[in-house]
């Protein structure tokens, strides 16, 4: 969003929007994500959402936290390719039970997916749950520094989490994967938080 007439004013306004989201999420517990590519439940109890509003990083535009390590249950499909070590892993699907990936599949480079998930004790656990808030990024770029900020997406990272979010998961990997949420919704403690690619609070 540095092409804005006044980028500083834009990012200050974005910071206020993110602050509203983070404050609303504070103290909440159960998150349910449902859509054509996701049917997932996780806990954010006693976790902190970190706003990313252009103060330390560009590109920017997300809020993120570390889910409770043993809480993730369900299924997710990542329609965008996940890229690691210069290789694309496409159409990844993950199934979670008690916080761990118990089954995985991919149409391309599935062996790499399994190998990375088997890195260590923490590599099958989610270290990050992030929501992209930058609607000025026009398309998927295959550069996760941009893509994880895409408005209308969430990203989930298997592996190590950020302690400042409350995550306790440790791993030698932190691998972000991007999920399209334009036909999905997120409810938190039973209240609608996000629908069809945008927060609704």
C-alpha cells in the first residue's frame, strides 16, 4: 500500500482496524473455520493476537497468534501452492487430531510434505494461525512475504510458533500455508467474526 497518496495515513488507519480485531479476540477461546476448503476447530485460549500494521515490516497486513498446541481438530485444503526450498507442493490437504497432523496428502511433491512434517516432535503441530488483512495485494505471487498478507485468506504454519503470541510449540521448521477464505466463515465462541473473506465485527 505504499502506492497510496498518503501511505502513513493509510497504515495508521489500518492499525486502528487491526486493533479493533485484536481487542475483540482477546479472552476468546473456541475458533471454528468452515468453508469449501476448511472444516477446522482450534483454541486461542490465553493466546495473544499480534497486529502487523506497517511498523516493522513491509509488505505487511495481518494479525496472527499461536493456537493451543493440542487443540486443532479437522481438515483443511490449501488451494495455493506451498513453496519450500524452491519446490512447490500443490493441493495440500491436512487432517488434524488432538493438535497434530495425522494424515497429509498433496498432488505434487507429497514426499517433501511428509518429510518436512516428520522433521521433529513439533513439526506436525500448528505454530501459527494468521489472518491476511491487506486487500491491496492484487494476486498470489508465490512469495509468502506478500501472500500471507493477502486479504481474503488465512495462513496456518506447521512447526515453531512465536513465543510473544503465547505459542509453546518448538520445531526446526515454520512453514506457512495459504487458504482461500472467500467462501468461508470464522466463528469465535459462537459469534460470527469473519465471512466471505472479510471480518464482520
